[in-house]
C-alpha cells in the first residue's frame, strides 16, 4: 500500500526544548525537500541545511535526514527535520510543509502507514505507543521486546502449528476414499494438546504483559483519619497528599503513580467514608464509591489504635465484585506485629505508614493479588484486546478438542480455522477498519 498524499507532523512533545523534530512521509517528499532545503540530502545522512519560507527567507537552520522508500519507518519516502525546539519555529515549519502540499497527519498515522505497508505488524505498532507511554523500566523493556517482534513471533509460531494441523485434518476430509479414520490417529489429539498448552503459556505471559501496559488501579478507602493519605505518601515515597490530624482533610481524589517491581500502580486516595457530613464531604464520598467501582483492588484502611471498628459498614461501601484487603495502619502506636494476619472478614495486613513497618509485605501482597511476576528477559508488552483474542482462541480450541473426541472432522476443521482467525487479529492478519481506527487514533500525533 502506498498512500496518495504526503503527511507532516511535529514528532516531539509540545513545549519549549533544545530540539524539535518534524516528520514528513509520502510520495512528494523529494519535491518538498528540494524547495524547502534547496536540494534532496543524500539518503540516511544528516545534512545541515537552512529551512526557507516561500519568499526564500530563512525560518531556521538544522539537520535534515532523508529516508527513501522502502527503507524507512513508514515504507514511503520520509524526511525528518531537526530544528530548534521553539513552538513558534515548529509551527512556522509545519505551516510551510502544508504550503508545499503536505497535510497534517492524524494521530498515529505514521505508524498506521508502517503497518499498512508491511513494515510492522499490528502488535508491533501498538508496542510503539506502549513504549512511548511506558511508566516503568520493566514496561519500557517489555514494550521494546514487543516492538522487536517477541510477542508477534510467539503468535506466528502458534498460528503455524495450527495451519499444520489444519492441513492434515482438511486433507483427510478432502480425500475420504483413503478410508482412514484420521481422527482415531493419536497425532491429531497430540498436536491439538500441544497447541492448547502453548496457547495457555502464551496467555500467562500476555497477562503479565497486560499488567505492565495497563497497570493496577488501587483505591485507598476507609473511615476519616485512618491514615489513608499517609499510606499514599508512604507508597509514593513523597508527600503526594496532605496529612492532618483533622478528620475529613481529603475531599477530592488524590492520585499518585508508583511502580512496584516494574508493575505500574495508579493509587487513588479517597474521602473518608462515614454517615452524614456536609455537602462537599458527601460529594467526596460519592466520588470515592465511583473510584472503587472502577478499581482493580481496594485497600480498606483502618486505624489500629481504634478498637470499635465497624468493618461490616466499611466493607458495604466496596462493590462485591472488587477484591479488597483490610489494612490496619498505625501499628507504631499499638505494637501489633507487621504483616498479614487473619480476621473474621478475611486476610488483613498490619502496617505503619509512619515508620514503614509492613510496607514491603503490603507491596508483595498487592503483586500477589494481581498475579504479577516481574518480567524476565523474554517478557513482552500486551493489551486487553490481546487477552480477549487469546481467550477466544482458547474457546475455539476447547471446542476443537470436543469435536475431535466426537470424530467430527468438518467441525474440528472449522474450530481450527476460527482459532487461526482470532489469533490473526493480534498481528493484524485479520482485522477491520473499525479496529484499526480505534488503535491508531489512541497514538500521539507524529507517531
């Protein structure tokens, strides 16, 4: 695929910087370079040039790099301009590129063209956005491995195994005169079992990759003055929230982003939960309940120095389908040992946000509740849609096993085709315009 128009965008973030980069891609790149720079630079060599407006006046000076098709990121002719990072200068250069026939790129359009031109597959394209937005070192390394094709390679190998099994099954269906009951052959069952095992392993790895990409949303809830803000500050290792002995200090939601062994955690400190309260406090409690409904996990914080906890009332505010942990804070005042212990309401943790006692146990507990293991050297990034595709492929393979047991060859072949099609959605072998639009419009402009 070669697009009929040329696109341009600023590829560096908004704001003032030492260098700003503009990217141009499309069939008229050479003509644009000739007018803007006075010539077309040698391929893949940084050339120092003046960038000129329509009247020949110099807008700026900087580096120009020309990448001829197909040896470029998009597979088309690409020109990169490295100018000074003034927003005014970059806007002037972008306006000049539009004047020369380019149009402003849509979000993610450069990556979309790279995908459509076969330079990367869909999982690699998504890894670009994940690498740009990585919130931890582990996430960045895993996204880089996905961009290099680690995830795609595993999917391709699984698809190849499916194709080989399909070939055997459909050949036997197409040549019934051989009078061989191929479904009685152990080969079909053995290969199908091996494929299901590989899919299960890939799914486990993808779940870890999805945690690295999306992270964990953790809500701190509980009664006023239980120390929720202190817990937030202790986890964040900074004064992210105001701490005061006055009950009800937190009214709106306070957010902090942390990483636990590479797992991104979005921590939300919410207003204290109690009956009554004035209008602003009640609005804060409403927002707290809404945050809990969207959480992956809720820490219900209690003051260990108080002995009359109404645990049932506090837990009633947490949606029944959201996992939660009771967190007894301020053990520096009570002498309770730090760590896990059992209560009638379930497993609880004892910590002191002030002294730090029990915080390591809390971090380990959160990783365990999410099923998270630190990414190894073979880890990769993944998304929720990948997990959905793998789950649907697993359903097809489960049904395929049933059809094999019932010796229904045509239905077995159909389930294998379904599994192959669903796995193809991950890399883009089978996709829709709607899916592509949803994926690439989530990218930043210039990528």
